[in-house]
């Protein structure tokens, strides 16, 4: 009985000490009074450390981690409790990353910059998976911060990345949950076979339940847009489902969509930023002396007003990596596999891409052009396929007159894709062409321009070679491809063909959309960029060639007001009609024309 009393007394004393410790910690916090935690969110930097466009050999004026560094220095001087979070698609997107440092072992300039800036976490974006599991494992070793992916697991059920991390600022505990894009298998195919991706909403709910009693602030960094991208009904790939299932979270950082978002949903502040480090999202969370949240705010900050920081640009390894990339483009340094880029390896006799008639409306998506014919011709030549499909990835892509180097080729083909040859039927090819033509808006009477569906970004618009065809924009989606001819005859649904298409489109469209039943029968040993380089080396000087095998029909853009209205757009007095056509009836209602 005496021994029991001694043990009981000891237990009570432990409880008293613990209670006093907790009370002491609480009292210490309360003595500080109310305070604010500032969360800085970056997203979709796509390898832009320096603030440089390697394909154009020019410094940028409003992007790059070096500018973010300057902004961070200012924030950290003004705010005592700063948390720095990245939301993925960080280590892919330019020649420095894709052609050099993602493929060679050792230090990585993007991760080095993030370590220098003191990041607290990084969510895995879908582009982190482009280079296979080996790169992700390498990044996990190099980073001084955790890589997060609460909704991605290995096929054996173990987590592929940490689901969350908890950081502390002046007694305040901040839980950061990271979620990768569950559509990664659509885009990366076999590269993500070792992983299973779960819907973002339920995955967030599971982690919130684990940490909600351990932290004072909950931050979710989800590499998805606010709205579902593919799963409109289930919402598995949209942040709306996170907000619906987890209304208690304080902060939601969006990514992937490259769009500016700053709003409050319930009590959650939601923010998203444009890509390449052009914008930073700032969240401020005010707490009272008991660490209860008093208020939340979100602002998106444009980096155009910030000069690049020497902290990044004068860092020895980052400066070395920047120089090595520029040397690689000019032929002064080898690639990761030891192959030189070739420096200047050809010439363009004249500009390949026609000038835009309407500012911001790419002629390269309104008619057949020499750039697309070059890419498709090279794909046909290397694959031996009957038909080829390729996209103009950027509206500004061109091969300008003059010298051609690796940066020029990156400018027209920015992804490190390989080429597949796939068996298709005539019916399957036409279904694929219809899928592509959905990128246009339907023409209606009064339209004086052709516009594009904002829900279908331009990189999803493929143009085809090896067949002649027309796109009837007077028709709705699914009924636009007409007069398809193959070798001078109408293409029958039963005709057997082979198609040259890149690995990304094979996974994300042909298979994900169930457009084609056949499996690839050949894969190139090198990238499509390498094929373009080799072809131009062989030719020396290239001359634009356009076979005009496709055209848009079913539209009448003529109007006595057309020149006047186009001039207003080109003068910056009317919005660029990218997502909605210039329609004479609508402009008359607005008083623009009379």
C-alpha cells in the first residue's frame, strides 16, 4: 500500500511539472501578445533560377528566383515569422534543368537556390516526375527541406514522400500539407508506374485529422488548380474538393494552372500565382495571445518591381550552372551525356513563322506554317510512320532568320519528349483530330476573328501531317474534322495507319482519352529536339516549306468594320480576342462600332 502511494505521488508530481511547463509556455506566448505569421508561397517556377530566357539569350524583366530572393529579404526584415513554401513544377522547364542538371549527378542549381533561400517545404508537382524516380530520390537527398506528397504512395503501400511537415515560428506551430497532381499518370505513363496517386480532397482530409490537434495553423500546398481539370464530377484533381472536405484549413496555395488567384472561401485564404517566378503569394495570419487565429489575408505580389538578388546570381555554383548552360547553347560545353549542343549548327534563310495579323492571336494556330511542317516532317522521317502529329507549344515559337543554335530549337520544342510510332485506324485518327480541334471556339455569325477555348490550352492543339483535312468551325466540338484525305483518297475508318506522336501525347490523350486501342510499336532512342538538331545540321541552311495540308473552313470573317477593330486591338485599345472572338454585333452593343 505504501509503495502504491509513493508511485501515485510520483505520478501526480510528473503531472504537476508537465502542467506547469505547459502553463509556462502558454504564459510566455501570451506575454508576447498578438502576432502574425507570414507564409510566402511560390509555384511553377519551372527551373527559372536566374531570371533568364535561355532560348532567347536574354535576361527577363519580371521572373526568376533571384527576384524572389530580393522580395524575401524585404519581407524577412519587416515580418518576424516567415514561412517559405514551394508548390511544385520547380525543377523542369528550361535548358539548364532539362538538358543539363536533371540528367547529371551531383548538385542541382534549383535545389541549391532553394536551400540558400531557406525553404521550409516543396510539394512535388507533376513535372517533378518527368525524369523518373531517380531524380526525385536525388532531390530528396540534396534538399535541406522536405519534399511533400500526401496523396502519392508506392505500389507496396509505403509513402513516396512525406505527407506533411510541421515548422515552428516563435511558439506557433504551422502544419504544411503537400499534394501532388493526381493526373501525373496521364502525362508520364510508365515513369510513374511505381506510384499510386490518390484524389487530393480525401488525402488532405486524412492528414488534417492527423495534425489538426498538433498545430496552430494549417497550410495546404496543392499542385492543382482550383477547379477540376479532368474529373469534373468527382473533383479528384481540383482544390474545390479540398475546401469542401477540409473547411478548417487556414491557407490553400494553388499551383499547376499558372493563374493569379487571391480570394477567401469560408475562412480559408486561397492564393495562386503565375509561372516562372513572376508572382509570389503572400498569406498573413494574425493570432491572439492564445494562438487563436484572428484574421487571414492573401495578396499576390508581382516580381516586376524587384531587381535580381546577388544572393542567387553571385552564388558560386548557381553562377557556374548559368554559365555552363549558356556555354552549352553556344557549343562551348557538353550536355549531361557528353554530347555537345553544336553551337551554331545551321541557318534559317528567312523567318519561319508568319507575323500575327491580330496581336496575341498566333497565326501558327490559324493556318499551316513552316515551323509545324518542319517538326512533323522530322517526326515522319525518323519514325517511318504514315501520319504525324505535333503541337506549337508556345504561341510565340519561331525560327527567325539567321543563325540557329540549341536555344532556337528549344524555342520551338520546349519539352524533352521522345517519339513513338503507334498503329491507328482511320476512325481513331479522326477521333484524335476531333479531340485536338476542340481547342477552338465555335464560329458564330458576326465573328470577325477566330478564338480559342480557354479551357483547352494551346499546347493541347496538335496539327497533323500525312493527311489533308479541314476544320469546320461552324460545327460544335466533335463534328469539325471534314474532308480527310490520305494519299489522294478519302480516309476510310478501317484504313490501317501508323502515327508518329510524342510520348506525352500518347499517355495524356491517346490512352487517357481512350482514343486509340493500339500500343506503341517503336520508341525513339533520342529526343525530338535531338532529331531536329541533327536534321538542321545535315541541311546547313533551311528554307521554310509549307504544304498547306489543312485549313479552317465554315467561317466568314469579313466585315466593313474588321480593319478598324483589328487596328484597335493592335493599338492596345481593345482586349486581345483570344478567348472570345471579335463579334461585330457585340461590339455594336458596346458602342465600339456604329
